[in-house]
C-alpha cells in the first residue's frame, strides 16, 4: 500500500519537541509518550533491516513500527491477527449493530476520569443488552456481545460511545433451544435507552460515593454532594441515545465490519488533506447533513490537543466480549449454539474472508522497483531508543 502524502506523524514531528510535548497543549506523561512513539514510527530511530531483491538487485531499507495502539500506521497487522482469532467465534446467523452513547455533559466528566467512566460505559452497555434480552417479555434468551470503545467523533471531539456487535438470537434459559429475534428487529430501542440510562447513572453515583471520581477544573463544583445529585437528576431528564442499525447479513459481512471498527484510531492518515502555515485540514462526515463529506481546518496545536484526548489509560482493554462470548464460557457456549443452529462454520471460509478485507500483503514484502517478492534480508540494525524499551508511562486522566 502506498504511503499517504501526509501522515499524523508528520504533524507530530513538526510540532513536538524531543520529549513529545507541544507548546500550548497540556499533556501528561502518557500522552507525551504516545507522541514520541508516533513520531519515531518507521524511521531510523526505530531500527530496521536491509533487504535485496534477487530479481533486480535493488537494495531497500525497512524501518520498524512503533506498535503503539494509537498509531494510524500500526493497526493493520494487529487487526488481521485479532480477526483470525475471532474467525471461529462467528456464528452462522445474522448479526445486529447497536451503539450506546452518553450525553455531552457526562462525556465531559469522562475526559477527566477516563478509566472509571469508560469502565462504567462498558458495564452499563453490556448489562443493558444482557438483561433486556433475557427478559421473557422481550427475547427471553441469553445472548453474547462484542463491544468496542470509541472515544471520538468525526471532528476529533471527545465523544465516548461503544459499538456492540450482537448475534441475532441466543440460548434459552435451560440452554436447550436457540431463540432467534428475527432478521429485522433485535430489541426495542426505547427500552434499551431507558435501561442503559438507569444503569449508567447508578454506577456513576456509586463511583462518586466511593470516591473514585476526580472532579476538578470546570467540574470542581460537582464535588459538592448536592451539586452532584442535581447533576444526576438533570441527566435522568435527558434522552440517552441508543442506535440500532440495520442487521448484517451473514458471517462474511460481520467480519468485514469488524475489520473496519475494532482497531480504529482517532483519525486515519487518509483523512488528512493538508498541513500548511501551522494549520491542519482534514475530511470528516457531517452526520447532521446526511453524512455529507466536508473539510475542517484547525491550528496544528488544536488538532494535536484533540488527537491526544483519545489516548487510553495504560492497560485499558477497549475490545471486550460478554455473555455467550465471554472468556469463561465462550468455547462451550459456541459449540452448543452451533449444534442448535444445525450449522457449522468452516475455518477455511472464515480465514479467506478475513484475509481479503484487511491487508493481504501485510506480512509479505515486495520490491518497490520491480514488484517482485524474492527479497532476501541482508542484515538487521537495531536502534530502538532507550525510552521505548523502558516501562510505558501511565496515561493519567485529562486535566483540561
């Protein structure tokens, strides 16, 4: 794949100093570490190897990747490996896509309490799906869900939400029957929204009572119990958005979807248009106008401030599985589901599906001069910086 004309790393290298800091942009140690990783990715600082083409004799230098999960260039291989592992877990049925979003007021609190609020978002969304689906008045089945956290909107504003990919059915309470929800309707959005709001705000109140929230800056007033109680009441009066998209087709469509969503970062390099006179222009979809493509121009400092908002706390898992797909029971549950569905997923077909939508040549080098694949590695040089080999700094919460 050809290198984009402009990359996020180019902007970082132009704006950051040696420590990864940007003048005028508040950053913690974890965010500065991410900036340094992205700036060094696939450069001589990372080391690499020298190869020669046996067909034309061309010698090429390939530099190592930073492998940071916030890097736009380092996700293709990780995505392919993750999808290959998930191939055997896709059931031969239709799937639904459900999105849970929190109001902007709650999102502001989340920015200064990322670990706590993102955990609450995962728990509230997953519990909502499992509880409502298990209700005999709704589906009456135990379901599974794969949940992916995204923290950004199209213009890089902080917009925490989770994408849930859910099979169109589940196991009965006795585990002896597959209960399908039909191909056009999963669960009532109105019910999901109300249950999600209740569970999220209940968990948020508990986190406050237990002293797990850090309320400072523009949210310092919420440290007062009466102000926080009023804040919770105001949130209860708002409509919380739960969006259920049209169902997927079969397993092939599910895998193509996962290939797009599971390992995304805040902005892809292909969306960047220009970086001139200290300003960055990028493309985005304006969902207020039917998803029309538009361009936005920001000062480079503001662009990087928005970008660094989306660094995750150290060790935080942004892809999780629940219910039938949870780690503790996934293997046995999937065997029973396939038996009841009277169908079996063949690994060959799944692997074929995965390789196509991701990056077919991610692990195979080709000569840039003649396009041949007979490349021989002549030598390796390792210049990985000492700061990269050291322990990764903890990404603290945003203080803005």
